[in-house]
C-alpha cells in the first residue's frame, strides 16, 4: 500500500481495504498490459498496411520469403558435385531429332521496314488523330449539325 494513515482509529479500516486495494492494483496492471499489447498490434497493423500500400509485390514477397541464416557445413567438392548433378543437363550436346508434324510459317512477302518514319507519315498520323477529336466523322456532317439551314451550301462547298 502506497498510502499510510497514522491515526489509530483508521487502522482497522486499512485492514479491511487492503485486499480490495491489492485486487484493484492487479486488475489495473493487467488492464495496462492488455492496452499496451493492443497498441502494439495496432501500430504493427498500421505499419503493415503502409508497407502493403507502398509496394504490394514486395510485401507479398517478404511474407513468403524465409530468412537466410546459418552456416554451410559441407565441403566444397561435395557441394560442387551436388550442384553439377542438380543443375547440369547431360543431354545438352545431343542434337534434337526431327519432329514430324511441325508446320513452319511461310516467309513474309514484304521485308520489314526498320527506317524511322518519314515526315509525310508523321503528318498523316497527326492529321488522323486530330480528325478523330473533331465533333463528327467529317467536315460536312459537323457543318450540317451546326447550321442545318445552310447544309446544302456547306456540303456542296466541301465536296468541290
């Protein structure tokens, strides 16, 4: 008990209150520990969420990646023979047999042009892209939509 009362008349009251006080102290200690654990879990959860949002693929990789620890206790010759047996291909130098039923594609009729685009090609692509953002498929229809009373004059002027 942290508090002490010096009056003799309250000594009997202290004896009555002492078990209740110790019980409350124990409950308070347990409650504080539970709150501390809950705070740790919340902060860990928040950190994991931030890591996941920042880079989900790296977060998933870390979940399934085992920690690399320990020392290698095998001699070099045994390790090399194991690696050679595991990762080498003894049939590598043997040529493959002819596989029947394979269909070879025909050679292309036109050779691929690997030159950079010419100025005329660039202009054509740019004009086509600009025309796509126009209100209609061509000038005549957009003119008809804007001024229906002058539609015949507009279509005659654009077709000339």
